[in-house]
C-alpha cells in the first residue's frame, strides 16, 4: 500500500510539472512567434500590407468560425 501511494504522489507531481511546464513553453512560443509581432505591427502608423490583408480577411469572414474551411456549412 505504501509503495503504491508513493508512486501515485510522485507520478502526480511529475505530471503536473511537465504539464504546466509544457503549457508555459507553448504560450511563450506563441508570444515569440506571432503575438508580439502582431502587437508591434498594430501600433505602427503605417500598417504593413500583410497586416492590412489580415484585417480585411477578418472583416469579410468575421463570426463564421471554422465554416471558412469549407467542410462546415452555415445556414445563411
């Protein structure tokens, strides 16, 4: 019984450490890869062409979710 309890406790803490650590790693990668650049582009006086295209795409397809992928149909 005691051996099983220690195994559960050690497994639980190792799982939490890896789970939280991996989640922070993914968040940091997203921040470094795109979010920080998007915020910088959004604060510029003259917006880059890619930023303008993304804004236009969001205006045209806003609120449609995954239906723009083609395999989900909306009742419009």
